[in-house]
């Protein structure tokens, strides 16, 4: 009986330590911080590259991109006057995160992408 209780406790402990699968992939917060803090071409380019890496890796893994990253990328594209590409990324944000619809519609209207 003691062995059964001990085995159950060990299995419960191991189950509690198991990590769940990721909901989405990506972390670009460090490069985002640098881009916002410095606001120079290099840091913004590094942030943009980090977003592109997140998009590629999450796509390869079949995992969603974190909320807001498609939108951030679209805003970077708008600064480069790449409006059609920006619109496509805003649409990706809407498809992946329905709760962002109102915000994306507002941004599209504000930047004349609607």
C-alpha cells in the first residue's frame, strides 16, 4: 500500500512539472525595447528582422504568432510606404486574433488601407 501511495505521489509530481505545449512561438521583446528606446535605423531594422524570424519559425512549427506582432510589422511596413504588404499583415492579425478586429479596422481606416 505504501508503495502505491509513493508511486502515485511521484507520478503526480512529475505530471505537475511537465510543460504544456506552446500556444504560440516568438519573443522579440528585447529587440522591440531597443527599437523604441533608440529609434535609430539599425535597431528598427533588427526589430523587423526579429519579427521576420518569429514569423518563419512559427510557421515552420505550425504555431501561432503572438498577438500584436503582425500589427507591429504592418506599422513598420507603413513607414516604408509598403501599404499593400502592410494591409496583408493587418489582415493576418485579424485572422489569427479575432479580438483585435476593432483595433485593426481602426488602424486600416486611419492609414487609408480600408
